[in-house]
C-alpha cells in the first residue's frame, strides 16, 4: 500500500454485502456507506478543531485505505500529517529512550512530529507486541495530543473492550470519551 495514492473516488462500496444483518437490519454496504461519507466529510472539512477518529473492525475492511484517503486530502490542504503504524511509532519511542545521547537529536525531532503534527494517523493498533512501555507510550501519545488539541485517527482490529484489556482502562476511556468511533463491517 503506497500512502498518498488512495482517493475517495477509488473506494468501492460494491465489495460490501447488500444483505441486511438480521440483528441490526442494516447491511454492511449501508453501514460502510455511512463510514465512507463520514471520512469524506472529515477530510473535506478538516480543521484544527476537528474531532479525533477511532476506526475499529476486522482486517481487510478498508480502515487503512480510508485513513490514507484522509491523509492525502488533509495534507493537500496544507496541514501537517504523519501516518505510521503503531508498531513503527512505538519502536521509534523505544529508540528515543534507549539510544546514545548523540543519536537522540534526530529521533527527538521525529518523536516531536508524532506529538505536534496537525493530524496523526496511527494504523494497526494492537498488532504490535504489548509491553508496559508500549502501554505507557500509547497513553502519553493519546493524552498529550488531546491536551494540546491535536487530532488523531487510530485504526485497530480491536474493539474498545479489547483495548481496555490489552492496554488500560485509561486508554479505552480516552477513546470512548474523546474520539468519534467508526465501526467497519463486512467480510475481507
């Protein structure tokens, strides 16, 4: 996946079933049409006052694709956007903590980009190895960005309940209370 080449026009709702779920009465296609429209409007009307988004759903449902569409459109408007996988972000924070002093300058600049960019897109949260370091780093990242009024999009195959168990109640609470949740449905 080459970030920056995805467009909202290329997103195809035909990949999602039009058969209604017996429990909700809504088809994956209808559900994903709402998710698509929400993402499109988010990108088109993005400001420094926009909300943060939490994408949840099984693998292969378009979370990364729509994140990349948003990244492209928001960056074309002149906002600073950083798009990276959770695993890569946590690795960089770990390097920043454990590298020699002379090498820390470059890493500090990169870590500051994660904390201060207008929009951070953290892709695939939950695929990295979970340690006490990643849990505290995730909390620091989310909390620092919330306190400073910076927007974040987090995509994960995990539900909020699973995030509560895997990371912490504090992380789950921030996502529940401060992020707009979009549930991706369908089959890969």
